[in-house]
C-alpha cells in the first residue's frame, strides 16, 4: 500500500469546526482531516447534525444533500431511525466529505452536550451510525479514528458487533484523548442501550460490578493505538496525579500510548493576513505590531502606554486554567507595576467576578470582556506583549501557539502541551538563547509571581535598546512552526506503524 495515496480513514467526532464547537476538539476535527486530505489520504468525517450545525450550514449558504435515508439502530427497547446528509468541509482541497447523522429527537437541542438522561444514547447512535454509513457506502477504512469518550466504544464495536463484516477485516482503531477528565461514566443499567449488551463480558467487569460503565476506559482497553494531544500529556496521564483514575490502564498499554502535539491553522492565524487586526505585520515588520497594541487599548477602553507591557488572556474561566493563581497574584502585581491587562473569557462565576472587580479597581489599566469574540481573540493575540496561561493542566493548548505566531510571548505553567511548545528565555542578551517565552515550574502563587516578574525583566524599560532586544525575542518566537503540515506527518507515521 502506498500510504498517502491509498490510505482510507474514518474520523468520528462529537464536534467539528466551524459547525459545532465547544473546545479544541472541534478545531482538531477540522484541521487534522484537512491536513490528511492534503497529504493524499481518503478521509471522511462523521458528526451529529446538531441544531447549531444546521443553523451554521443554512446561514452560511453551505450546500448539502441527502445521502442515506431509512437507516435504524436498535438501542435498548427503541429502534432509532436516522438519515445522513453530506457536505464538503469548507476550505478543503481536495474536498473532505462530511457525513452528518440526522436524528432530531437526539440532536435538535440548544447545546451540543446536555445533562439529559439520554446523553449516552446520543453518542451510541453516532458510533453505530458511523459504521453503518461505511457499510452502505462500501467504504472500507484502514483506520477508524475515534475522539474522546463520545466515540470510544468504536474499537469494541469493530472487534465484536462488526467482526463478521469483511469490510472491517483489516481496520485498525485509534482513540484520541483530548482531555482525560471527561470519561463518559454512566450507570451500568444503560448497558442494553449501548447496543452491546450481547458482548457484556468485554466491558471492564469490576466497573460493571460496581454499577458503572466508563466509555473512555472501554476505548483505552480495545483501541489499537491511543493518541493524546502532546508528548508531555501522554506521560502525565500515566501518573496518579493526572490520570483521573485511568492511569493504571494507560500504563498497561505501554507503547500503545503516543503523544502528538496539535497544530494550528497558520492560514487563519497569520498576522500578515489577519483581517480582524488593526495592522497586519510579520517578523520583518514587527514594529507595526505596536499599532495593534494601541488599538487593543482602545477596544478595552484602557490607557495606552508604549513603555508599559500589556498582558493578555483569552480562555475559558475555569478551575483547570489556573485562575486561582491569578486571584492570588494579579492584584498586588498590578498595584506595584505599570502593566496593562486585558481578559476575554467566560466560565465560573467567581473568576468572572474577579476580573470584573479587577477592571473596576484598575479601570485605566485593566479591561475585561465577559464572553467570547473570535475577532477580539485575534486582536488580543496581535496587540498584547505577553499572553498568560497559568493552567493547572493543559493537554495541548492552542493559544500559546497562536501567541508565538503573533510575536506575543507566552507566560505558561510547565505542563502538558505548554511544556512541549514553550521554552524559557533565560537571557534577552544572548542571541543564541533558544527560549521563546516564560515558563514556571511550580503551580503556586510564587511560581506565577516569578514568571510575571521575569516577563518584566525581559520587557525592560520598553524604550531604546530594551525595545530592540524585545523585538528580537518577538521575531524569534514568530519563526516557530506549529502548523498542521508538520503534525500530519506524525499521524501518518502512527497509522503506518499500525498497518505494518
């Protein structure tokens, strides 16, 4: 087999940008298949037709057409009928087919994920539908690539319920873990509604006996290969500290657990062509970045001072992202320096309130936007001098890579993908220094305080020679390559390893 030319991959996900996005999974589900297709792979995507996906298709004038109708799957005591519509993933050449599973009772809801009692059925149907689509289209995938707990039963399905079908006789399965904290744990009483009650003995028996089914664990047990979204996170989830109870099973899989960094879309995140920023620039015109800083201060209605460093945050405001440290550190840091801070995000009430209060206390130097705005996210990356990500844990992270692309030095906790992409700048005076940001080791107030003070050291006075030295650091950061063109080769090697 000529790998790139003839390889067939079925990619199954609960999210897909730009149709249905909650987090980074949606971006990966778009970017990885796109990069695979560019490398010559026959890749096809299966995803639910949520309400918001249909709204996006219609509002964007995206063409789609019926593909399959009258299909059904029996889950528990109900036969679920569904159909399939097809569209082409935007901005893909060659075009990547995207198959949407249509089942309004399950997917026509305000949100992508719910706390409804049929949440397990919603994603069991997705998985059964994905394999039935292959059957109806006579599409024999070499690789079925599942993502997170919502599709983690696929490896078991192929080994058991679909083992009779020669279509899948050579199929290997890959399970990507984007965040091990989300595992899909349900009462054992729902087993018959998975459609896999006849192979009950293949589920983890101790968990069944304790009254639970863990979808992600089932995928870990049966996938041929487990990929997570950074090499460091692949090591971390094998430890009790970060494994969220699944570390013994991941250690048992040994070398079948692999870490590959996510990439970024370097066409969308490109300061030279970004339509959302005030002033396009590149590493050879880094001085133009300052106009974006001035515009960003106007956006947030804070005072602009070219000699004062501007720190930016774009994030979900949740416990995982380390904002407890910000509560401890930022008030005194801002009170004792002339720094600026702009924050874009929404999440837990206590973090929103903290940044809201901070913006009131330092009204001339701190701005907060509660919510999310894609244009404003781009403007923060372009206008800030430093980008703060104090995450408690971070499987991969994308914003630090966006920041490097925009010459905005990341300030991060050494964990997961942050550890794999950001290296500490030890000296602004040494042209051979290999650093590209600020990294702190200890997740505590002292660690973040040290990182912010070191950022100020790198900034210097913000004038004269200090400004030239800082621009040299920015140019060096912008030379980093974190696009999917680099990452897709690692996926192709992983697939090839399986098939050989």
